C-alpha cells in the first residue's frame, strides 16, 4: 500500500464523513449547483484549487446552509460518505484528467467521479474505461440551463458507468428541472460517453434553433419592413402556440429591450458577427464522420462562420448590390399577414426537421458505440431547464414512447401530418427569401432535406456513373438493390476491366 493510501485511510478515521456529495470547482455554475443540492436537503462538500474561494463561498453565498468546505483533496475525500460521489465542474480537457489523477489516491472501489463540464464525448469514453479498470465508476453528465438552471433546476444528461446511476439518481433527479407534470428532466442516458454526446447534440440543435429564429427575424424586419416592436409582438404571439419555447420567449424580450434614453432596440446596435464555443462544430463534424445528413446544424455553424467575415461582407455589399427584389415586394404571398403566418409555419417545419436530424445522429452514434439510448427519455430531459426547452418536445417524447424503434421522427403520424401541413408555407418562405436576396440557409437546407428524404429516387445514380467513368469506382444496379453485385463499365472502350477497390472515406 502506498504512503498516500495509508495517509488517506488515517484521515478517513480522523474525519467523520458528513457530505452526501462533493463538488470541485467554485465558479458560478459550481456554486449554484451546490446551493441547489443544499436546497434539496443534501449535504455538500465544496473544494476549489484556489482554497481561498472555499472560505469566501462559505462566508457569503453558503452562509447559514449545511454546506461544508475542504482545503485539500485529501480532506475533501475524507469528508464524503461512501461510495464517494464527486462532481467536477472545471474547464474541459486536461484539467479534468489532472483532478482525477489527484483524487485517485484517496478513492476506494465503487467511488464515483462525475464530470459535469462541457467535455468532448471521446474523453468521457476513455475516462469511463480507465476508471472502471481501477474499480472506480465514472459519469460524464451534460448540464444545460446556464447559471439560473444550475441554481434552480438544470437539464441533466448523465451517462457512463451504469452501476453509478442507483447511487446518484436521487440527487440528480431532485435538483433537475421539472416538467409541468412534475417529471424530472433527468434520466440515465446510457454507457461511456453517451451523456456528453447527448449534450453535444443538444447544443447542435440549439445552434439550429437560434439560426432559424434569426432568419425569421431577418425576413420580418428586412423583408416585410416590420419595426422591432412589431417583430417582438409577432414572436410573443407565436410563443402562445405550437412554437412555445424558451428561445422564442427570450427573442421577443431581446427585441423590445432599449437602453435608457435610446429609442432604438439594443439588438440593432450589436455587431452582426456571431461567436461559437465549438459544440455545434463537434456535432457537424461527427455527423460527417458517421455519414448522417445533419444539414441544418451544419448550415447554422457555417452561418456563424460567414457572419464573422464582417469587413469582407461590407465590401461585397457595395460591389454585389441590387441582386434581389426591393424589400417589401411580395410575390408568393397575398399579404403581410399571410407571409408572417408562412414564416411561422416554415419555422415549425424547419425545427421539426432539425430535431429529426439530431435524433438520426443519436441513433447512429448509439449503434456505433453500443449505447442503449432511451430516445423518449432524452426528449423528456430537454423539456425543461435547458436552452432548447419547448412545448413540442412533449410530442417527440410521445412519438418515441409509442415506438422506441422509430426510424425517423418524420415518419411518426403526428409529425408526418404536421410537416405536410406546413410544407406549402415552407416553400413560399424559401421562394420569397430567394427573390428578395435574403439568406435563409437553415430554412433552405431543411426544405431540401425534406424533399430529398421523401424522394424515392435521387440523381445519385448519375454520380455513381460519373465516379465509375473517371475512377472505376463501380456501381450497383437498381433492380438488385444495395445488396447487389458491384459492377464496372468500360464507358469509352479505352478503359480496362479492373475496378477500384471499395472503401469508406
């Protein structure tokens, strides 16, 4: 036994374990999550690398609570009841591995390390395997809802070592957001890195939702010429129906906000160059790696990239001006009122298609990584606390409860009927925006995906013929289907009979 292990055992006898759970990382999210757990009756031990922050927290925000502190990793671990449950809320990447390495000498078989940061899922897969080999349990949990969610109820997406769930379930479901029916927005996601994967896809869908809303704002303001207050009123109205969601709600509030003494909404003074932290990009890259057409999230990421080219766009606007119809000229709708309704229905259809693509990616990732994902449960986790929370997630939850093996959300009777109802409006919005010269990459790619997905025959047969012509990449005959023999044709009479080998890039 190492000296460190012996010291840990001595410390555990001297210090009486009092805490139900420990949390490392006292930034705002960590402090708020600790206060949330305290509110629900759990005794929490707090630790931070800069230990003065522990004292400051106990003397201020945590004053008068059951929260306790520790000034070393050894003391921290000694104060935790068995099996130890330790939540890390530190910067993703090497910091997580460093803290795990510091914790390990003081942990025992069956103790649980929970990474609640925004880690990339391959790291969570690796950490689960490494810790399980040492007799420890690992959970990578998505946490969504920001500072307010952490304090009063986040959406929690835990995955990793299944044996950990019975020990953390009570805490996680107690502190999670609740639906209107009182159901916790937290359930076990699946094995290894599945929790952080689901959080990644959540963030990708968030990118898509925000882009769809931004395009609707652009169409109403710069296409129809509505004022900021009129657009805000429109979004408020939409939030009372099937588009009821957190992002629609805050959009209406943002559009109304004015600084004291300024008649112009603050949003119109904000530079039109959107930032990103990478989770949307991770989702798009993973979709390409898995060969799943998650086109809307990809376009949302590229739209942010395009927005960052501000100076170049300003120059181009003077050189490439006059490429569209004059603003406010309506061609495909009879009136402003009709077009506003078209934008609403088109938004709903695009949103459905975005979520359908997201769940397609989840299904493929589950297959590749041998995860047993509960798709209805995932929709339930997103119904409250998180950024993409919305009323229509209840319909997604219902669809997967009825048919857990549903191939695609668009094939559920409710969503089939809804998208077909919205399709005429959807087409008018994309057509009108094209005539105006107003970019709507999210609306457009969602409609193209819809038309591609419902097409019994696509022009990919020509692409296969071209590939075989110039590279002898072979093709299959339609009458034989995807299980048919691969064939090569000597298209010019000058080529050979030898075909290229088959491989996936």
